[in-house]
C-alpha cells in the first residue's frame, strides 16, 4: 500500500508539464485519452485548489465535463486527485467519484466504476501501478495496494494488499506475491 496516497500533489503551473508528459506516455497511440488527460490537467491547474476552485476555471471545467461526459461517455471530474501516468483504455462507461484518490501509473478500462457505497460515504483510495479490468466495480472505504490487479467484472468491497490479484463477485484474492516478486499464495477455488 502506498505510504500515504493522500501525499499526491495537485498539479500546479510549474508541475503540470510533467503530469501531461506522463499521461501522454501512459496512453500511446490513443488520441482520445490523451486529449481527455490534457484537458483534465488544464482544468486542475485553472482550478488552483481542489476544494475552492477559482471562478475563472468554471467555463473550462464546464466545457471539459460536457465534452467528456456527454460526448465521450466517461466521468473523471477535475476535482479527483490523480497521480501522473493515468492510462484510460476504451474509456466509455468509466465513472470515478470525485473524492477518490488515484495513485501514479494506474490503468482504468472501459466500464469501471469507482465510488462510494452510500451517498456521501467513504470512497476508495487506489495505490500506484494498479490495473483495473473492464467492468470492474470498486466501492466504499477500500484501499487497493500498490501493484495490484483487479480482474474484469470484479466487485471489490474490501481492501486489497500490495501485489495481489483479485477476481470475482465478490472479489477474492487469487494470487498474492511478496515484495520479492515470489508467488506467496495461490487460491484457485
């Protein structure tokens, strides 16, 4: 698990370039995802702060939301804290609660839902280098550890340790590896 996922910085004018470069590299040959991520980062810079956005950012945020939500069918709001290098594969149907925290180098596929279980409830914290398969659902006060993988169609309602692979509904750990890369546990039932 990340030492402190909340430590992720909010992009500022002097750092947004490194975020955009990392996002571009994470989405090679995918101009749709690249445009979404550039607009996402520009909205964040224009907002200034997550919880008290500048009024001057409102038109850009409105354009971004109309473009991404109505035209592209994905919901990744600029208030969401996202580390550099987010990959969006076939983003249609992607829904991410804007209170979530997503680490660096995370891969999200089409149909992924990340949010709370009840309105206003706690939301997931996603570690670094996490892959979430198509149609997966991650809900509630869940922490996905660094370097873990969530299988397609899985429903994750409990925290997942670092380096684990989870599948199913409800999600269960099928492979957990140590930090040394050795397979520590295999559950094939």
